[in-house]
C-alpha cells in the first residue's frame, strides 16, 4: 500500500515538476528595435542615404547611356560616327555593370558595418533583459517562424529591449575602466 501511495504521489507531482523544468524563452526582433527607436533609425538612416546616393549614380549613368543610344538611332549619322557611338555604348554598358557591382559591394560593406555596430550595442541589452526575466533562450524573429503566438507575449521582450536600448542613448555597453598605471619607482642613484 505504501508503494502504491508513493508511486501515486510521484505521478501526481510530475506535472508540477515538469512546469518548473520547461524552458523559458522569448522572441527578439532586431528589425523592430532598429525601426522602432530613434537611436536605431539614426544608425540605419546613414545606410539609407548611401543607398540613395549609389542609386542616383547608377540612374545618372543609365540616362547617359540612353542619350548615346538615342544618338545612335539618328538617321543622319555617318558609318564612322555610328561605330564610335556603338563602342561608346558598349564601353558604357560595361562601365554600368562595373558601377552596379561596385555599388552593391560598397552598400553591403556599409550594411555589414552598421549591422555589426547595431548588434554590438543591442546584444548586451538583450542579455541583460534575458537574465532579469530568467530566460534560457532568446530566439531571433524570422518571418514564418511561428504559426501563432499571443501578440502581447510575442512583443513584450522586444519592447523592453527597445526601451532600454533607447535609454542608453549613444553610450555603448559599459566596459570595465582601465586600471591606472602604477607609478614608476624612482631610478636608483649611482
């Protein structure tokens, strides 16, 4: 009888024990912090300006090539002039492709730099909030990640990180202050 009662008590306590052992996790949306805070918007606005500048350069080159193409279609053009414009157009197409590739590389390099800076600054905040909430896992949000989640729960972690990230302003995570150098001993007299 005692064994039966002990087994029954163990079986009845399993759901309670299982609740304590369930992992605690949250979902973090870096895009929401970047787009939903003045600090994040400022960091990414420079990237947007660069993208616009690069696109304007490409558009200007395309317009130049359209003008050359229009000249090429001119009926009063000599064979020598036509050949010259065709070479110019081919060289321009090659230059345009090179400009597009270089612009893409420049933009990706700048994007990587901004993302690294952003993540370096937001990561300590994520860790801090996760520790306070006693979380074991923080998942990065990806579209299509979840079939369903309660909106308040889904956004609560990211909202808290956003508030604290914004509150920290331009100050990166606190690093330990360097120790002052020990005073030098006076040189021995000879």
